[in-house]
C-alpha cells in the first residue's frame, strides 16, 4: 500500500499541483511536530528558577545584576531614568521588590547577609530621602496631582504600605533600631487612614484605592506584630470581612483591583493585581488567600503546549490594556504584567507545575541576556526583573510570620 | 583562442515548496535573525515592558526595532525549524518513493 502511495507521489511531483500538495502536506506535518515540541527547548526543572532552600541559579544571576545596579551609580541612574520616563511608580516598586527579595535571600543564604543588608539600607535610606525632599508625588504617576484626596491630610497607601514592608523586611533579617519608630509611624498612619474610609480602605491616588496596596498594608501590620509584639489581628479580621462583602466580584469571587473610597469598583479582577494580593493575604487570612489564588488560577491562568501565562481580565470582565497589564496579546490573552505577577502567586502557593510553564514562557519570550554571571530579561525592565527575583526567593519571611501566628 | 560563445549556465532555481526551497528559506531566516541579533536589536524588545532600550531612545524607535527583532526571532525559532523539518520530510519521501 505504501509503495503505491509513494509511486503516486512520484508521479504527482512532476506536476505543479502535485508539488504544491506535497509541500503543503510536509509543512502541515512539520508544524504539527514542531509546535508541540517547542516548549522542550525552553522548559527547565523548576529548581532552575526556584528552590525550597538556598538560591536557584536564576535567582543568583538575577540578584547579581540588581546588586551591581546598586553598587554602580551610573548604571543605576540609567536604569531608573529608563523606567521613570514611563512610570515613576516603577522606580519605587523596583526598590521595594528588591528589598523584599534581599530579605528572603539573606534568610536563604546567611553567608551573604551583610552584603544584602548594606544594599537594603542604601535603598531604604535613599527612598526615604527622596520622599522627604520631593514629597510623595515623586513616586506617583502625574494624575495624582489632578484631584484631591478625600481623606486629609493626603497620604498614599501605595507608598506607606510598601515602605513599611521594606522597613519590616530589613528588620526581620537583622534588627536595626533606627527603623523601629519609622515602621511604627507608617503602620499607625495606615491604620488611621484605613479606619477613616467607609469600608476600611485607604487611598493610593485621589479617591482611588487599590486592593494591592491595602493588602500590602495588612502584610506590613502582621510583620510589625511579629517584630514588635503589637496586635493588629482584630483590624485585619475586620478588613477581610469588609473586603469579602464590598470588594468581591460577584461573577468570579475574585477581589476587584481598584475602587473608590466608598467601595465602588473602578477596575474589576485583574491579573496584574490578584496574584500579589493573594500572596499578601497569606499573612492576613491563609484560607482566604488560598481561595483567591485558586480562583485566580481558574479565571486567569492559561496553559498551552507546555507554556503558561496569565490573562489580565477574566472572561466576565473585559478591560483594556493599561500601564499595569502591559501589552495584551489578543486571542491568547497574554498579559506581560499579569504573567510577571503570576510568578509570585505560583511561587507563594507552591504551584510548581504552573511555575514551570511560566518559566518556559519567560525564557521563550522574555529574551534573556546573560553577561558575567548576571541575568536580565531584555523584554522586561528593572522592576519586572526585581519582581521575578522576588518570585524566585520569596518564602522564608512569610513562613516565619505564619509559624508565629497565634 | 576559443571564440565559441559559451551559453551562460542557467541559474538553478529551487522549485516552490520543494525540499531545497524549504531549506533555503530556513537558512535565510536564521541568517536574518543572526544579523539582527549581532546588530544588538535584542535590547529594543524592552518596549514590551513599556520602557525604552536606553534613555536616548524614544519608545517609538524601540518599538520599531524591537518588533523587527521579535518577528525575526519567531522566524528563526518557530518558522525556520518547521521549514527545515518540511525539507527533511520531503527528502525522506523522495528517497522512499525512489526505492519504491
């Protein structure tokens, strides 16, 4: 039978139509072989990205690049300028993700602790100085000045929550007495601002509250409880109850990403927000955090032929691409920003299968560039790479607090 | 002296969708990507994160160079291997048919 088939091909190949047909069949077969096999060239063992103890090869290489940025002022200036042209928030978040990463790295790799502490102090001190010299608007997007904050005096929970977490992370790695009153001042201010909001939420921008920042504030409170013996558990429980009632998208059960001070939704469930929110919530309410992660995975997690990514919006809430989502590739619904945050969710909740797929996609489409033991992703930027580093090393800080919880 | 005019050898053309055609296109795609890579266009893919390759470059220029790089990268990583496999499959069929 095969012999006759090949004979027929032989006859047909002399004619144009036959040749075209053979070519198209070969192309189709080759595509069917290659496309499902492509991920094998980019898939690594999960340990290449993240390890239960110590540092993975990728974490070491990403960290080497960031540590160089903070020891080479010219390089740092160039990187920060590159980001500030687009978004001043990224300059700030690049700092916070790196400080949180270094705290976890210090617990994973005590031999390098002093080097990490030096860089952490440098980042924290410079960030506080910039905030003091230029005011909170230095790290906010320009529209922050377009309106006035409902709760006065104006404060941005975006800055307060992440600065508080930086201070607490540093102190968890090694106590620094000068930072203790600074942490207390931030946490007290956050609680006061949130208490003044009708649904226990505080603004990051004028009449614009973000679940990301509010849950970061809860995490900072739990960190202060761990460090200084304060007790914010009642407030945290009230916040979670309020969020379940006021901030949950009825169709997906996922927390919405932004809302007005009175709780009116501005943006629905969003990939660039919920993965990190679930991670922060681990310190506030573990069961609720796991529930949010599972829902986010169901609604936003995507996997195909060995590659994984995250969408920005669930099917039930369509929104456009924005500064947080980055460009969204249609049809496949790939959001760069959401996929970056999905690494943190997958790392935090031990979802190695999803993490392996995400890492394969990153190596395929992130355009890694290695030089002298340092790794950066060309398609990313400093804040993106710092978030990836955090995903690769997070764990020890959260585990300490979770274990110490009453 | 030989004054007979030798006919110019005709340039051999690879038949459309033949094994040689696939092989040539595959090598061309790989070569184009290599050129773009060596020219340093990889840095411009930073536009995907909303940032420029460096402070002196506009986001528009980053977008153009970055898109060129991505198209050539996909050509090299996705399309070229498919063309190479197609060439291999056609060659195998030809051989099998000749034996048959």
